C-alpha cells in the first residue's frame, strides 16, 4: 500500500507537467507569444527589484546573450541547417552590437565592452554560416520584414529621447538608438515564426 502511494505521489508532478504542456498547446500562437513576453518582463522586473547592483544584472544579461548565440552556432554546426532562423534579426543584432561597442570604446571601456565584442564576433560567424555554407537551407521567402522599418523609427526615437549625460550628443543618440534596436531586433524572427507557424528550437 505504501509503495502504491509513493508511486502516485511521484507521478503527480508528471501529470501536472503533462497537463500544462497540453494547455499551452491549445493556446494560439499570439497567446503563447504574449505569455512568453509577459513572463520574461516579469522576471526582468523581479530581478531589477531584488538585485541591488544593477550592473551585475546587465553583465549577466550580456553573458546569457553570448551563450545563446553560442548555442545557436552549435545548432547550425550540428544540424547543417539554418531553417527557421531570421537573417534579418541577425543583421539587426550586428548593427546594435556594433553601435554599442563603438560607444563603449568611446564612453566607458569595461567588462561590457569585452562581452559585446565576444557576442558580435559570434553573431558575425553565425551570419557567415547562414550566408555561405548553409545558404541553401535559409528560408528567404519567410524572412520578409524589411530592416529599415525597424531601424528608422529607432533612430528617430533616439533623436527625441536619449540620455542626458556629459558626453557628446552624437554618442548619446547612438547609445539610445542601440538600446531601442536591441529591444526590437527580435521582430523579424517573430514575424518569420508567425508566417511559418513553426517555432524552431533555440530561436
């Protein structure tokens, strides 16, 4: 009797996980994206409120970004396919990282500069793989969002709203632009997944 109770207790978490998965599968694509955005935003807000030194939070975020690019590069290398990945999102990532790296060199050279450089190199390598050896597997017909639709509004917003530091206004505008670009650089990837109705792993 005791062993039966133990088996029931052990299987309970598995049933809960299964029910959760089934519930998520029944949700629409927009609902799942909305829940993911809400969950990530809540997590960031929680970390912001609980971590006293916010610089540690930024360093952690940059390190996770670098690791994420590493996982994507490993995926491309192993599977020999870049299906489901948006090249336009990678273009935007290269753009905002380049701007941030330049501003970091000019305004404050620190650990952020090193992490941004590593992430930029990894992203450029992934772009090379998508453009050259794995070009035949790239879904160009699904990756249709024009990058200038994303870049121009970010630049305009940066001119209007930028930090009020003691640096030259050009550097402040560039810094603001890269922050806005980073926030929306995933839009081509989301649009591509929406058109394909498929969410690739690690994207």
